[in-house]
């Protein structure tokens, strides 16, 4: 496995930019843009390889791996008291636990966005 295989590379269409945008969160900031999805991916892979080379040349530790990561399904989210109260009330009204209600709200937001 190459060092660059440790990092999640994302290529997606951007309505705002009118082109494909490639990014690698945590490794490069900004991104690669273009009209051809495959070419954007190739350029993104090259940009990530160059970033890894720069980290190594500067003697800096590589960023934390983002690809092939195992997620537990748990994360802690801190919110203000008013939001917590509103979410708890909405969960009660819907007959769901707060956890299940928040999970459904997040899933809906992901599908829409």
C-alpha cells in the first residue's frame, strides 16, 4: 500500500463551480477542479502524493489516516441547553428516544445536502 492510500480522496460535482472538485480533507486545502471527473481524480492523486512528499521533506509527521478508518458509530456532540431542550421535546412528541430522533434528523439532512 502506498502512503497516499491512507487518505480519502473525494471527487464530486459542484453546482456552484460548474465543474468537478477534488479534495483530500486533512492533507491538502483547496482542491483540484475540472470538467472531466477521471482527470480531476488523477490530478488529485498527484496533488496528494506531492503533499506527502512535502511533509516528509520537511520532516513533519503525516496527517492522520482518513481512508479505511473503522468508525464505532458513537460520537459526542455538545449543544447549548436550549437546543438540547428543543430536541428532547421534539423527540418526545415523535415518540422516539432523543438518540433515535437526532439520528433521523441527521440522516434527513445528509440526504438533502
